C-alpha cells in the first residue's frame, strides 16, 4: 500500500502537488506542517531555523501518522536530511520518498508569491544548506518542479500509482 512522503525545501510545492497527487490516486494527503509542535512553528515564524532536536519529535509524529494510516497516504514533509528520512523509516519502514526538486531561484519566486504561511523566505538558504538529496539506496525519486504543475503531478502519479494498492 502507498505510504509516501512528498519532500522538499519550503516552497517546493509539497502541499499543492501532494493534494493533487492524492486526489488522482484516491489517497489521503496530510500536511506534515500540521504535525509540528507549536514551539517549532513559533521558532520558524520568528525566523529561527529548527535544529535536529526540534525536528526529532516532529519526524516521529510524521512517521507514526504514516504507519497508522489504513489506506494509501501521502504526507508533505521537508525530510531534508538522510537521517530525518531514516527516522521516519524507523517508524514506517515501507515509506517511499518523492522529492520535489528545484533551484533556489524557482522556489524563492514561489515563496515570495504566497501568503499566510509561517515559513519566511529568509529561511530558504538554511533549507538548501540542510538538504541532502535522496541516496541511491533510498526508496524514492526526484521530480523537477521547473516544469508545468500538471506535468509534475502527472509524473508523480505515474511513479507512485503501482504502490496504491
């Protein structure tokens, strides 16, 4: 059964792509941001990057939400480091990762255009500095977000659909 993380830096499209892919696959989508403790949200809203000790309980909650899901499920979660993905896999070993990959310029333009999100553009550099792309031994793939939204969604649907059942 599909249990996947839609990963990437802030502004890469995890929520919009994740919702569209879940709808196309008949899956459920959760925004991993909703699983952050309030202390993490407050810290990021103040422009302070999270450290690994801040992220640990959040990653455990993400993994648990995925493991406990009783149907095809996608969760949007930055999952920037291999160690973060390993932590999620420790709770839900069958997790697959779909990385929405893009340049800083593309993502900054998207972040600058959105409103009502707690993550400021000022933290984008720390996101890219933290990002460790998927490794060959990991179950996952990357999708270039510089293409049209529908093409990103289509590629994700194609690559995830064999695991829906």
